[in-house]
């Protein structure tokens, strides 16, 4: 039995046990149970894809998966979607990348400045931001927008953290930060077929909590993402995670997510960093956090905006 099959069996068993303890399940309980069953069935098939995900992100991912890809090939694919091309121009001219201050006006130059890893991130970011426009997801505009804004904020913060507190590639940190909520996004898009789930927010939140990591792992494996990205997205919420060696990508996303969450509440940041293993490995305290924000605020904000938040 594979790991996902075992995981699905264990979770379905737990759900059935919970249902058995409730002799009179209400409509929302039954919907939650049916929804979890559908998630388990999808995971057990092994090929997980985001419903309604815009085609441009898949085409960019496909062209960049070719080891012999050329810049001309990438320019052609990206240029076929004017809105994405405009987004790349904006990122290429952002304070995070435009150290010379010279504005670029050609897509080819923007792609060269960004590098293929950031182009991949930008395409995924663009696709995520467009989901709320899909007819099949009508009624979910607000939660989709909220999740998208949080993903862009974590991506920008992870980029800054990687640059200043680790030897992790900042572009990879941007991608992992952007994808940190991909399991939640999958659950949200699938929930469009089960609108009653939102009648009990606690029940919905429990499904997200219990399932988003496994779904993210399956989805990113299907997308053939790098193992370190899959590891980071799957385990960034483990605040006590221990490992040997230098600060890694998972540490960066853990801290990026934490700092993004408390950016508007700096008085709470030290208390919330106190027992986080990744913060200890980075020797991060309130003073270094404030220095990070002081030195990187424009970079973080312009990158967040350029991603489309």
C-alpha cells in the first residue's frame, strides 16, 4: 500500500469514526463527510490537478520543463498571453530586481532579468489571481482573493528572508512561498461543488487543516516540482521542525509565512517567534526583524504588488 493510499484510508476511517459518534448528523456534517470522501478518492488516483486552473500556467510549466528550452521559446509562450507578459514586465521593473533603476520595455529583457525560475513563479501567480474570474467558481471570489493576497505576501516575504538570512536561492523561496497555500486553494476550488460547507466555517477549516498538506504534496509532485519546494510547502507549518545543517528552504517559508502574518502587528512578532525552531536557526529576533523590514520594505511591497496582489 502506497503512502497516499494509507493516508487516505486512515483519514477516511477517522471521518467514519467521527460520523458514527454523531447519531444525528446534520446536513453540513453529511456534506463535509461527502467532501472528504471525494478528496480521498482524488488523492488515491495519484494525479491531482487544480480545477479551472488557467491554461497559460500549464503551458509555461511545460515549456520550462524542457532541459533544452531557449529564451525564444519562453518569450513565444509568455507573449501569447498579453496580461501575463505585462505582469512580467512589471516584475522585471520592480525594486526587487531593477537595481540599476533603468526601465526595461521588452519582454525578452524582462525574462532575461528575471530568470526562468521567477518566470515560472510569475505564471503560477498570474493563474492563481485569475481563478476568481472563472464562471465555475462564482461565489468564491472573496476567499479566492484573500488566499491569493496571502500567497503573494508570503512569497515576497520569503524572497526577502532568503536573501538576508540564508543561502537559499531567493527565486526558489519566492516560488515556494507562492505555493504555500496551494493545498488550500485546491480544497477551495473543489468546494464550489459543495456550497453548504461554508455554512459551518469550523467544519470547513478542519478539512483544510487536516488535508491541505497532503493535497499540496500530491499536486506539486504531479507538477514535477523540485523536491525541496515540495518539502517546504508540505512542512512549513511545523514550527518545531529539527534538522541538521544550514537554514533550508522550509525554514525560509516557515519564517516568511510567520512574518507576513504579523507584519501589521509588529508588537506581537517577538512573542510569536520565540519558540519557532527556524527563527532560532536564523538568530532572528525583533531587532533583526525590524531591520529586515526597514531595509526591504520597498522590495517586499513592490514585489507583492508586481505578483498581482
